[in-house]
């Protein structure tokens, strides 16, 4: 019977890695179809409430006036997100345009923070305290009104793709009215989706949650087994490592196992992440250390290049786990020596 990839002798120069590569590839699944909603996800009813508040404040988008829009946003804060969506801007882009147009400094971090706070509590009214934040919100609204009054302006659209050259904003307010009354033809919707990718804004906002999938799975396995571990922080400097692994068991002062948690849908990024795991293996061998190097991976980026998977298997001596096989990680690595809870 052929040994599993976790038990094979990787020092054997005649080893055939192809069956193990096929095995790992069969375990990897694409993750782009499903996204975590996260705390700041806005359900449609809340978004629609913001749209109706904005439509009412502008008399069906016939009168775009900053004072009325400001009041609507303070009463129904999600209307600010609706206004940003009409513009088609990210919070950072809106901040930059506001600073340029109004002279009131709105930094990107503040705009992102403001945006997230509203998404977390989309219909909870805001109080106008005339604070710095309030002044920034009002400046952003003024900048938005200015842009919606003009649309693309005098830009040569034969040479330049203007960000406001959309079906609802190309001619400013005049473009919004018929769309609000009659809707958008399906081909137009598809074309603008083609230019902007569906769910792009939400995917960007939960990118950190998506990246936490593998790390959360590792923590779950280790915690169930009662294993002590050190989870490093992003860009943290750790004694003995020129690049900190994601997990060290039990700690960096006497490492027995280091774990890299990697997730990617892109094969180019996968190659870089394989190189990172290889570096941990090289560092161990150069310093005469004995810790296991373990890779926990997910998503389709790792199943594109067979040679990258070959490198990963050799660097980890077969200790490559996916979300489908991560439950075997304790039994097949030196982590088993740190188990304190029976039955794991």
C-alpha cells in the first residue's frame, strides 16, 4: 500500500510526487463563489430605505440641494452610502475629491471609518454635533452635489473614460431622473457590471475575513487538542525568523512546528506564497534546527502549477494540509506531542 503524503520519505531522490500532487489538487476548492457577509454587510431593505430617503429629499432627483440631502443622511445614514454608490466612488476616492473641491481636508482613513460605521448601523440616526466628522460629512455631500450638477463636463470622452460617464450620472442630475423613474435596461446593467465587477466593493471590505478562513480552521484544530501555540501578528518581528510564520508551536524560543496559513485564488500569488514556505524550510536547515514546517492552504490558486505544489511538498516533507484534510494535522506532525486533550 502506498504511504500517505504525510508519511513518505522525501529524502528519496526516486520519489514520485505526482500522486500526492493530484491528491492535494483534489482537496482544493474554489472559494470565490461564497463570501462572508461580515458585520458591515448591508441588506437590501436597509439600502433601499436609504435610496427612498435620498429620492424624497431631492423630490425624485429633480432638486439636488446639499442642505436637504444632509438632513436625509442624518435621519437615515445609509443614504450616504447610496449617494456614494450613485457616484461610483470608493470612500477613499470620495475623500480625495472632497478635499480638492471644498478645501476641507478629508483623509482616506476617516472616510473609510465613517463608511464602515454607517454600514454597521445603517438606519440609526446621526446627531449633528458640528464636530470634525460632521464637517467632513457635509463637505463630502457638497462635493457630491457639485459633481452631480455637472456630470462628465467637457471631458473628451473619445479619449478618456470619465468615472461619471455612467448611465445615471453622465449628464448629471438629468441622467438620474429617468433612471429613477423607468429603471435601467438590462444590457446597460450588464455593461456597467462588466466594467466594475459584481460584489467588488463588498469583497474588498471583507478581504481580511476571507483571509482568516484558514487561520480560523487552524486555531480550531489546535484549540480542540489543547495545544499551546503562538499566533504572530502581521509584519511582526519574531526572534529567530527573518519572516514570521503565522503560527509557532509551542513558541519561538523552542519551536517544534511552524505553520504557514495561505489562501489565494491567483496562481501568481500562490507561487510567491510557496516561496515563503520554502524560505522557512531553508532557514531551519541553515541553522541546524529540527522544527516541522507545515503549510495549510486553500482555494484554487494552488492547483494551477504542478511544479509549485511539488516545491511545497518537498519543502514541508509532505505536510501540506487543506481545509479538507486539516483535521489530520495534529496526528501527522510533531503537534501530537503537545496534545493535552484526549480524543484529538
